[in-house]
C-alpha cells in the first residue's frame, strides 16, 4: 500500500474516531456536562416530578445531563456522609437544616455570586434568610412547612368542645375526648425522627429556647424544665398520650390518627394532604400550637445547595434556578402539600383551601437555630426527654446532664 493511501486511511480513521467521541458525549463542544442531583423523597409524587423537570431542563440546556438520585429521608444524611468521605458528593443536594453543618465544614459553594437582586427578590425574605450562615447564602429554600395542632372535627363536635388556644385549654380538651385503650387524645412522637419538633412545640410555648446568644445549649432553663414536665404529665398524670410515643415516629403516628384512634397531634401542614388520600372521610381542623407563655409558628425549610467540589457549578445553579419558574415550583408544592418559598407562588396559592391558611403564617415563622452541631445536640436532648418521661431519671437531672455534655463535648463551649 502506498504512503499516500496509508496517510488517507489514517485521516479517515482519526475522523471517525473523533465523531465517535462527540456522539458518546466527549470531544470539546459536543461534550455533555453531567450534574448529579440527590433529592429527598417526600411522597410518591417526588420522583415523577423531578423526572419531568429534568426532561424540560435538558431540552432547554442540551449540553447538560442531570443524573437523579431520590433517597428516602431516613437515609439522606448517612448516604451524604458516606459520599463526602469518599469525595464523591453530588453536585446538588436537597436536604434540611443539616445544611449548616456542611456550610460550617466548608463543603458548600456560596451562592450569592450566582444571584442578582431580581432573582433574590423573588423569595419570601424570612425563607431566603434561612439559608444564610455567617453572612453567606449556602442554601435556597426548596419548600417550606409550618406546624399546627390538627384535630379530629367529628370527635370534637361529639364532645361539644372547641379547639384549644392555651395549654390549659389543651389539657381540658385531651381529658374530654380521651378514651383509652381504644382512643387516645394526643399523639406525641418524641423519637429520633422529628422528636426535636415536639420538644420545640413545648419549649417555645413555655418561653424557652434551644440556645442562648453565645450559642450555648440552654434547654435546662426554667422554661425547659416546665416544658418537659408538661409533656411528662400528659403521659403519666393524664394518660392522654398514644402509647409508643418514644418508639413510634411522626409518620407512623399520623397513620394512627388517620385510622381514627388519635384525636389530636402537632405536625406539618402537609398532613391533610396525606390524610385525604388515605381516609377521605376524616375531617381535620387546624389551629396554632396552643400557647403557654408565648405564641409562635414553627417553620421548617428544606433547601437546595451546591457542593464546592462540583465541577459544574454554573450548570448546577441553572438547574436550581430552572426549578423556581412559577409553573414548576407551584406544581411541586401542590403535589407534596408543602408551602411555596417564592412571592409569586405564595400569591397564587393564597386562596387555596388547604395551603392558604398556612401561607399566611410564613412571614412570621420561627425556625430552628442555625447550629452546625444541631444533629448531635438534638439527639442528646431527645434522649434526655425520653429517659425523664420514662421515669429513668429526674427531669432536672436529665436536662442538666444533657446540657453539660452538649456544651462541653459537642459544642465545645
């Protein structure tokens, strides 16, 4: 074979090889950026929603591929920790207040440089602020929820009582509808899953708080002890709490109430959506958490964040920004029974019979403290409440021991 023919053949082979690279996703401009997105599982609607949004996003951004990983809430923290240890964290993560731990460790990308004032102004200010740590925005609010006291309307009507407004009213209502062992007035899940919410309900109502201005845990304050003793009395003195409160988590307790065996429980605004799908005949009412010394609304924001190690930060932010288009954000909110985080979506849904009353509470909502060691601190306090209510320790001793350990070993203060 002549040198000329060999040279031509080599050129043809090289050309075909370059085409193969392009169509395989490699080779310069033809290469697709792959961003990995770990999303938390909220309901059966979660995965279909993200698949539809990803398809629409990839159509508009053909050089970007989004790899979706939907993970059950029970496994999000552990899986993320494992990936971080292996330096394989996703580009985008959807999670809860654990965000601040990652921000404190320097693992997250500050998002302020990606946002202009127009984009920032789209959010409800208090919800946008929930993702700010040490003056930088590390998380954008995916969705929000506020908590309320839900009650069985038919049970209350039969007993001839009104929903409670104060802690004293609450005890009276419990005693009026309680009928153990077939029916319990109140579901009070103080477990490692959402136990901190119930502690907050009682703690804040009593005028207490989790941390002082110096970031030291102070749940053993006079108000903190008052809150714990109130919960203990509900279990032992009044016997109005559904058994298994220390082992049956919030979601499973909700199922018990949906089945008609519990009269009241404090939970998030998405509860009616869940209840309606499982028991259409259950008529639920909702009122603010009964006040003791203070009135408040507990709010929780789940966030979207970008890891600093991501090689495609601009593409990742474009995907996040794409989600906040009104049609997508509202669709997700309605499907999950959650609350919007943008002003436009909040205005659109203000008159929604299920979401409207809770949307009005959003601007005046109290959130958990932005504490990097929140998770281990919370677990210690939950354990203290459990052993005190179970009678294994004096309430004051249990709180004092927990706070001493938290401030010395966990917070280092």
